[in-house]
């Protein structure tokens, strides 16, 4: 029986929803994880108060997109979910523990008087663990997951297959990226000494981010001939050339914006860097899910299951976007140096 939506287009829509949810999570939760990474470098409690106040209305809502993306992946691509998750159980578990640790530390730091330094350490440690683990999962995904078959099911590779030099590098790269994103948020939303610190940190973090992007851009095609062919074979190389060129332009624009009055421009340009990196990832692996041997069309749920999901996505995605916009709109005012708590 045919349906009113072609199965391939429906699968592409579901894949786009997964990619959109993950992208929203990376951008929105990335800057508050970045503040946690930078937390140990603040000199005094009042600076750390400013940092936490700047994300207090947003941090827990940002993680909605992680749950949403995982739910769509499970529902729309159950085979991919069943292969990817067992292959990265340990880093996923570490990520969740890191998110729990930083959440507990966030709440207790505001409520525990006199303040105890252990909550500052826990907040920073949880942020670093979560960010690094996410980068490791990304690296394991890009390098490919071996699919092993049993009589009645398929599953991912061994429990330690994710532990490679490439995945460790992507973990460090995401730490650098989140720290840069958090720093540009701080430059935009803070005052006084802390804002000047953010301005001073920016060139170092931007250089680290560009170095990480460069290392991954070189290593990925060397690791996979198929990816190398996609990026460098004529004439496709010309079609994809805007990605690295725009990356350099965004980085230069962010650096130049530091010379002017504090604004959202560096933050937006760093979001542009993440978007371009995300685009490069999509170009490299599409339509694999997970790479290298399974496509998203092979991993997709049945048409009936996808059609069942479709109305919910049509309703929920706009609602979450409106809630996110409203939250950021209501709390758009900068934190001041004397505020504390949330």
C-alpha cells in the first residue's frame, strides 16, 4: 500500500530532524559547558558568580535538545541506535555522569552557604567530562563502527573500539570548541574585569579551535579513502571549497569583532564555525548511519512508524523552538556584577 509521502523523503526528513536536534544541543548547551570548562580560570567568587548567573535561566532547558535528538534516533532509526549505542556505552555513560555532576553542583553552589569550593570543582569537572566524552563519541562515529552479525540481530563493535587516537583528538577538539563558544558568550553577556578576561582569552581559544579543525580536516580523509575522494576529487572539490573558506572568514570576523564594543557578533560567528564543522561532517559521511557500511535508508524504521512520528514532530519542534526563543527573549538582559543566585 502506497502512502502520501515517499519513503525516501520521509527518511531524509527524519534524519534532518535528528541532525537539527543534535545541532541545537551542540550550540545551546555548548556555550554553558564552555563556561564550565573556563570556570577554573576565573580569579574570584564574584567572577564565577557572574559566569553562573549568565547561564542560570538556560542551562537545563538547553539539554532538552539532547533528549529530543536521542528519542528521534531511537524511534526513526532503531537499527542505527542499536548499533551506535553499544559501541559507545562507556563514553555515553561518562557524558551522562558529567552532566549529572555539573547539574548537582550548579544547584548546590547557589544554595550551600557558606560556599564550599568542592561545588566549583564539581561544576568544572562535570563540564569537562561531558564535553570530552561527547567529542569522543563524535570521533568514534566518524571513524566508523564495525557491524557484527549474530543469528538474529546486528550490533556494534567491541566495547573498546571507540578508544583511538582520533577519538581522543576529537574529544580535545570539542573541549576547545565549547570553551571558545562559552568565552564569546561571556564576552557578550558579562561586565567589567570578567569581560576583559574573556577578551584576552579569545585569541588563544580561537587559535586552539582552528588548530583542532585543521587537524581533524587533515586526519579524517587520511583515515578514509572514501571521504578523501568526496572532498578532493574534481569537480566535487570546487563544490565543497566554500566550507573551509567560510571557516577562515568566520574566524577572522570573530577576531576583528573583539576590537570593537562587546556584542553578540563573536558569539554568532563562533556558532557559524560550529555550523560549518557540522556541515563538513555531513558532507564526509552522508548518507551513512553509522559509517561506513550502513546507510540511513537501511537503518530507518518502517514507513508506518515514521508516519506515526511525523505529526508529533510537526507539533513538538515548533513548540520547543518557541519556548527556547521565549526563554532567551525574557532573560536577554546582561547579568550584573552584584547579582547572585537564580
